[in-house]
């Protein structure tokens, strides 16, 4: 496990001092890392994660694994559709295989621009990508989409005159309606050309007992972002104007599974997922 006292990461490979990390407040990226069995998390993250695990009777851990597997399948599907560059917003702490690793199994020169608002993600991602061409990582927040789209590193990685795979995997669930998440997605889609794809997964309470949902939401009360469940119809609205890829918006484990769909502890699906293409 990470040492809570190590709040200032080492300098980046470029020699810049990395931003200071607030280890006393739980962050969704580090909570997710804990769900997946990672070690890049702190006591505050583990406390929130354990509360969520208890509320979901362990289902969130299976859901996190299924969500990660969905991301891998979706990236493969996009490369099959001809996508060679990806904008991965809310990338999280690197977990193999990463987007560029999956994409390059089919497209050796695939390019990936990673974006996250947690400085610890940048430290790990930069270390991982040292010597890896065609990738970039910036610290930015989806609440300011123009800062992402106009960043010099993003522009050096992504050619916005060609189709882009925009990945928002387990991200939008941390945005309230006051943040206008649907408007943020529209802004991203306005910046990419016809043929671009949008991939989304999102936490839902559609199948869950009310008590479990309350417990899950309260687990993020002290985190840097709240947990906002959305129903299938609300998640589907993010794809307004797009042509949906089959099978549409479904449970993440059922989106083009590689094999039998695994059981979820507690018996309740937790994530809606889908992908669409801009006409």
C-alpha cells in the first residue's frame, strides 16, 4: 500500500516537480485502484472503498473488473472499426493492459492521449510511458473540456481532423447535474469529426435495493467527487445523435462478452455501458 506520508511525488521524467497529492481525501481513481487490488491508494481511499464494498456485498469489486474488461473489449471493437487514436478521459491509475497496449495489438502505431485530474495518476502514467511514443498524459478536468481539447500535448497526440475514440469509462458518474455532464459530452463530440466513437460506462442503481444504493453513495461523501447513479435512459442520453453499436446500452458484462458472463456477488448489476459512432 502507498505510504500516506508520501504526499509529494518525485519529479516527472521531464524534470518538473509533480503536483502535491492530497492523501487525506479519498479520490475516485485511487478508490478504483483498491477495488482492482492495486497498491496505489491511501487510508482515506481504502476507508471509502471498504464502505462501498460492504454496501454492495462485494459486488463493486466484480463490477470494477467487469468494467475494466468492457474497456478492453470496447477499444478492440473501435480498432476493428478503423479507429487509430484515442482520447481517454479519467484514465485512472495505470492497470495493464492499458488503452495503448490494447489498441496496439491491432494498430501498432495507435496514438492515445490520457487525461486525469488526479496528480498521482500522472506520476504513474509518466513513469509507465517513458520511451513510449504516440502517447501523452495531462492533468485536466472534464469540467473544462476546452482545456483538454486545446492542450498542446493533446494536440500533438491527436489529429482532430481524423476520427477519434473518446473514452469516458466510469467517469460521468462523478458529475452532478449541476456540472451539466450531457453538455460536457456534447462539447467533446463537437470537437471530433464524423466517424469518431464515444465509449461510456456508468454506475447505476437500476437493479439495486435502496439501502445498498444509499450505502454506496454515502461511501463517496468525503471523496473529491460524489457518486451519482444514473438510469439506463439517462446514460442513453449521452449518445444522443450517435449511431449505437450493437448491442446498445447494456450491462457492462454483456457488452460483446468474450465468453460466459460471470456472476456478480450480491446478484445486482452495477454498470451500464455502450458505444456509439458520430454520423
